[in-house]
DNA sequence: ACGCAGACCTGTACGC
DNA sequence: TGCGTACAGGTCTGCG
C-alpha cells in the first residue's frame, strides 16, 4: 500500500507518540515476521522514529546508546497503530510492542510486511537517493537514469536508484510532468528531466501535506485517514475525463501493474 | 541489462 | 447464495 507520503505520515505520527517510550516486551504473532531474529529488547528506549524510503525506522537505545534500528516495511497492507489498552486484540494483529504506556501494534492483512533488524545506521538504506532531498537535482536524476531503456513509469518504481515512489505516485508524477509512461527513460531530454524532477517533489510534498492517499487499508497511526485521494489526477480514473485537458484517462498494464495516463496531454 | 511470469498472502468487487 | 475471476498501494526469484 503505502508509498513515501503515507510512510512519512505514519512516521511523523509515531514520532510524536512513541519517542521516549520504553519497550517492555515484543510479542510476534506471525511467524513470517521471524525471518530475522529479533534482538533482546526489554528495557530498550525508542529514541527516534523516522522514514527511510518506504520503511518506518525505529531507533532503539540502551543506556542512551543506539543499539539497533528496526526497519518496518509495510508493503501493501501493513499498519502501525498506537493503542492505550495493551490487551486489545484486533483482526490481523501480527506483532505487539508492549510499552511503558500502551502498546505499539503491527497489523497486516496480507502478511507481506517485514521487520528488519540493523546494527548500523549505514545499513538502513545504502545507495538510496531520497526524492525530496536537495541531492535530487535534474542533473542527478539524469545520472541515475544513465542509459536505461526501461519505460519511465517502470523505472520510477525501481527502489535501487530512487526510493519511495510506488504505483500511485509514479502515474501522478508523469501526468504532472506531461510525460507519457511508455517513454524510454534514456530518451527524455533535459527539459523533460527538469519537469520530472519538479513534478516528483511537487506531487510528493502535496501528498505529505494531505497525509497521503486513503484506500481501504491505509490509516495513519491515529486511525485518521489521509485526503490525497481527492487530488488524484489519473490513478484509478480510467474512462473518466482528464482534469487538465479534453482527453480521457486510460489504463494500461506495464510490468504487470496498472498505469493510468492521458494520451492527449502526456507525450 | 531487460521484460515477463509467478510467488508471497488475504480480501473485495463483480459477473453469472 | 455460491462460485469463479480479476484486482489491490510492494518486492523477490527464476527464466529467457
């Protein structure tokens, strides 16, 4: 489910609510979350919560020294919720962190979500370029693309170059940039790359301001819904009119995933 | 290097 | 009501 703006929203909410809390006990209820063995956690302090790519990172400290970073990847349906009642049981609850006050819950219908335990900060997301960082200039964007002949929509989903974009925002960004999703990445000219860079930052910032997009599964840590779905220009709108020109939004499958675009104003 | 199929899971929507 | 199919915000592996 969640892409960069949704994960950013969750991380901000959790940062306000669980930073400084002490972990009393971790209970893992789904064996799929045990692919990496959790370290002993009792007494660890959640000293910081932040986003890296599409992951929520919890910095865990013992005696004021960071010892582990827990990287939670929500994948399609993962949610992190804070609940005052530590005994609460809700459907698809996969893990519970019992805190000195309340609980942090990991809920995940489809069970694709993962927990990763890192001993070094550098191991969280090596080589990643964050799209909202100042490092992402048109020049850097061009470098990242190199001579890739992938369709640009497909390229935007690669997490080994640029992190955080997913299926919704890739379509929205290309529409904002007036670029057709089928274009070979390496064929984009300088003006198009500049537009793409601008569109990427603009769309992501606007989505973060609106706490992300809500579909059936996404809720932030307080159970509050995002509102960006009211701003979608193309995603999920096939057959409907383009909000920018007289065209009609079409759906096309690329790499087994839906892409939405307007062939009238995206070239 | 790339595209493609299938896998991992569970749920919902829709046609018959 | 029930059954089959398609589809879902993500990512990995194997094959050609």
